[in-house]
């Protein structure tokens, strides 16, 4: 179908890696003596700065250690040094070899990753709070004595080069890298933090060891701990782990002083389904006095009440936005808009230039400045709703922005005036210093990567032999206790059939609502009306019968609420304004305007976007995967066409809304600072009068037969790396208890960095950069797949190795050590899902969609605790069919 082009397929954050400011914690009053739940800060005698931020959302802790050095500190000619060292931090250290580190990571069951930017390299873990000591031991040992063995680097270099190939296959990355080289020519920011194949080919462990000794010292690091911890006890654990590590003399820090920029226009061919016009300027960095004003300016330019966004409802652009790519010492602002494939970029470019010129000369609207300030200040309250997000916001404030705490950010936002924003606009929107890029669609250009570029980083794989853990890790991780039932949310069903789920949490003065209406356009769109579901969804942006588009957005801006309506709807708002925000959401959801003039704009944009999408490699790749697992004529293979889209009318839109938007197919989850009783009363007041009409539609696809092997190639001659999927349909669903055995086995086979596939396809052989196996569950269907990215000449070998790993799962029970690690990881992972209110709500919506009980995690935990290795082997024998795996390859020719 149209694939939700406007808000999903073409999300600008994926195309251009736009960086949004992390939400920050609420401001806290100063106190003479720290209170139990107040942040605690200290600096150890060796210079390590420590921040501990309690958050009682869940029994979970996040640690984030920030080394104040990144790619800007790399030696000349070696732009990827910091990135390479980041990878090697997972290859073992004195007192903790790579196999032990991998085994610990698997047993922790949490999220562990790393990130390299120009100025900071970050390593972060999220795990059960009881395992904080393990996280601290890991980071202390890595700070004290990294192994940096030559053979480890030889293996890791191949994997990093696969990462480079992946990112070079993204037109968004290629554009941003070129833009960065122009805006920051002659400075340490000239090169992207990723690095390059030539630089990695020249890199050796001696170079890495020098960089490590120069910068990875306690007096060049900030450790942030957030979560359900006692600050005094946590600080004592930190001192025990890190105090013996000596401080070291640090080199001079690199300076970033960009020279003048001269306007120019760049051209990039792509296989995006639409063309893009991007006008970029240098912006203040995150440690600049003007950063708060820059953030407000970016919000104003992004506003749905602003002139740039107005290009869309005017029919002049398929989408438009303003992205702020933030860095410590400088940033990049990018005004961006899309035009149809085959269309002309010049008219859109001229209109964008006119808008930016007007804003520069006449100033930005003062009411939009006020709205942006309210929005940024309101967002401060949401950080405590995610433990990992809280750690990230404190890390960003201290390690990148140079602030004492995120509270300083609130002070800076509050002080911004329209004059500050206008002064900055005159400076950064200067057309004589802007870089314009035209990204033009063409067949056979670069592919649209499903995840853009960037992504998860490198870790050692699970060893294929039993590993003896250090005593400190063994004591904390080896025991897995029987799971105990978790606290359940309050659940209600309104008389109209609407289901309400409420999960109170007293960690911030905010309330979030998440709703979904069970729909399936493949089953519900009338024949000949393909595409009407997506168009109807898009029409909610045009207001209600009470407020037009601008009026509705103004009302939301007045209370700093974030709202969206449609088949999926949401509301995030401060507690005092929940009632008003809910009124606006219900008005938009239950009484959408669906104006004819707007319909014609959305219709034309949808048809124009679809004409490019249907020929893009990314769409063809996804289409091939769906066809490989579905029988001929299956409803999932229905496809909208541009000509059919243009035959639709507003009456079709209104008819689809009346038939498909029903309370008896709707689930709402509310989390945050609210009681179940208050939530029920509020929903009954606003959604209780909603009534369903007509028979309940069928929304589930019917069961399908087993798929068979096939091979499909999606050409993309300009791509440097092949993207491969090996899918097949499955004959069971999530309601079958045997699916737990497949889930647990998949954790061992290929569900992450600590898997057999990762070990055999990446670590041992360097065939791929990323590889995962996936289980997808629907009410009536399921699917299994393996996906990886590899250089074309390595695809065959990678596929054979993957098949061998599957057959090994079927031939013999997994080892006791593998089962123990997977069981511990899955059980702890289930517990960690309560570490974010967004994750909690998403889980309840997922269970509701699958028709599963809300205590499904408790049921899963009991299953994972009791499943045997033989049960996993038997489930893989019964349900996974290696001979039936299809093969879909997207990339350059001659991949075999």
C-alpha cells in the first residue's frame, strides 16, 4: 500500500539523521543536604566525575560512562580512531576477557551499546538494579587496562568495514558527510566520526593503544548512574570500583574554529521515492551560549503553524521540516522539503529560499517562539519516564553541553527572547553562507535503508564453550530465581466496547496516552479503493469540525501538548493540562474535519509519492519479502497504484472513517501521574458517547500455507553492500505455547550480539556487519527470517553459515551454558520492559492486538524458567524449515 509515506517511510530523522534534543529531567530545587531521591554529584580524587540520579519507575539501573574524546581527537589521517577503539572496548580487558564480557552481557539481559561522536564516546548499560555492581566492574576494568590484541583488531576491522559499507549505501549519510566536510573544512569536524576503509586499513593496535592511553582516563570521564538505586550505597560502589585507577596527563583538546562558508549547490542521485531539497547552514553547538536560542529557532521552523510546514497543505511539497543536527562545538540546521519523483526541484527550492529570507529579514513570529519555549520546558518533565533516557539527558548536559545539570537547560530556555531568536536567524539563515543540496530520485541509485544509517555497535559474541565468570560477576548473575507475578495495570471496558488500560506512575508530573484502533487496510479497503486507509489517516492533520488545522495546533501549543490522531493516536501533556489535552484529542479523533480541499492535496501528494515509492529498491525489497511468504492472491499483496489513488474522492474517505474507526476495536493505554479512577472518568467523558455502526469488520488476515523456497534479486547497482533476507512463514501463532520455545531458542541463535549467528557470521568470519534472526507474530500468522548485510562476494558464504546454524539447533539440544545465558537474559529482559513508560504502554497495546492477556510477560517468564534444551530443539525441528527459506537480495549485481 502507500506505506504511511508521510510519517513513517520518509521520516526525516531516518533520512538525514536529524538529532533531536533529548528530553531532560524536571527542575529540582537546591537543597543544603541531599534528599534520598535527589541527584548526587561527586568527583573522586582521581578526577572521575560521578552523577547519581534516583528514579523509582522500576527496579532497573542505567549506567552511561562518557569519555570526553571522540573523532575530533583522532590523529591526522585516521578519522575513525575513536570509533575503532569504541569497538575494541568490547574485546576484553585485563581481568575480563572477551568471552567473559560476552557471557556477562548475555546474562544481564539488558541493553548495552556504545556511541562515538566528534567530542564524546559513550558506553551504556541498562540492567536490573541489583546488578549495578557488575556494570561498574565492567567499566572500571575497561578503563584500567584494555587488552587491544592484534588478532582481535584484525577480526573487528572487517566488521567495521562492513559498517562503513552499510552507511555509504545510504544517500542520507553520503549527503551529510559531504555537507560536514564543507561546513567544517580544515577543522577536526571535517570528517564524520564513522571513519573510512583506508583509515582502518592503516590502523594498528599501537595507534589504538596510544589513543586509549591519551584519553581513556578517569579524569577525562563522567559516569552517570540513573535508576532505582540508593545514592549513598551506589557512590560507595563507584569508589570501590574506580578509586584505584590513577589519573593521567591529558593532551591538549582539539579546537573547532570553522572558517567562512561560501554558498554552493550539491547534487546527489538517490533511490528515495521522492526528491529532496535541503538548505543547510551552520548553527551554534550544544556548548554555545546561543544553543538554547538555536533550539527554539529550530522548533519554530519545524512548527506545524510555520511557513515551512505550510508548503505541505498548500500542495507545494510532499513533506517539509527543519532538522537540527547537534554537535558539541557547532551544529547544522537543515530546511528540507520533498518533491515528486520526476518533478522539478527549482520551484520548491525558490519557495523555500523565499520563506527563509522572509524569516531572516522580518523575524520569526513571537507566538511561535513562546510556543517553542513552552514545548521545550514541558519536555523536561518527561525524562523521568525512562530510566535510560534520564541517564542520557544527564550525560548530554554534563559531557557535551558543559552544564552542571539539566536544570541549567531549563534556565537557558526560559531566558530566550524573540530578539535572541531573530538575531540568530539573521546570522544562520544567510543565503550567502548556505549549502543547498538537491537529492534527485533515479532508478539504480542508492538504496533507501530501512534503518537509515548508524545503529547498534560491536560486541564480542557468545563463546561456544563454558565460561568461568569472575567471582564478582558469578555471585551477581549465576542465580536465576523463579519469576514472581508482576503488578498488573487497571483494565476497564466501556459500554461502547472501548478497552482502557491504566498504569499509574508517580515519577513525573506528566500523563501520556497511547491509543490504537485495530485496522487492516488489506482486509478493510473496498476493492478499487486501495490507498484510502492511508489517506484517511493523513487527513486527521487537518483539524476537527471545531478547530481547523492551525486552530487545533494553536490550542495544543498553548498547553505544550503533543498530540496525534488517526488509527494510532497519542497525547503527551503535563498533568494539570490533561483534561484540556484529552478534549482536543477526542475532538480530533472523533470529529475530524475531513475537508475536501485538504483531501485533494493529500490525494495528489499520495499519488505523487507512490509513483516513486513503487520503483524504489527498498519498497521492492519489502514487497519481495511479503510475496515470498504469502500465497498468490493473498490480501497482503494488494497494492495501491497512483492512477487508482487519483480516482478516490472525499466521500470514500468519509465512508472509510465511518466503517473502520470504531470504539469496539479501540484500546487506550494511559500512563503517568494519574489514578485509574480519574483516567476512567476522563475517558468515559470524552470517548464514552462514541458509537460503532454496522457489523464488526474482519481485520485479521486468514491463516496461510507454508511458504516455499525462492530467490529474488532487487537490483541496486550503486549500492556498495548487499542487504539480504531469508524469510519463511510459520504454522503457529503467539497463542500456541510452543512459541515460547522458539523465542528462547531464537535468543541463542540470532536475536542479538550474543548469538550463534553473530558469532559465526561476524566475529569468526567477518562475512557481515550485522545479522539477526526474527520471529514475527500476528493473531493468525507468524513468520521467521534471518537478515544480514554483507559485501556481495560474501553473501553466499554468509547464507550457508546461517543455514548451518539453524540445522545445528535442530540436530542437538543447546548447551547448558547457552540455555542458562538465554534464560537469564530473557527473564531479566522481561523485567527491564518496565523501565520506560513508553515501553510499558507499547507492551500492553501489543498484547491487546494479539489477543493475549495483559500478564503475558508473567506467562512468558514462567515458560522461559522451565523450558528445557530438548524442548527448544524439538520446537525448531517442528516449526523451522531451513529448506523452505526464501532468499531476497537487494544490492549490486553479481552477488552470488
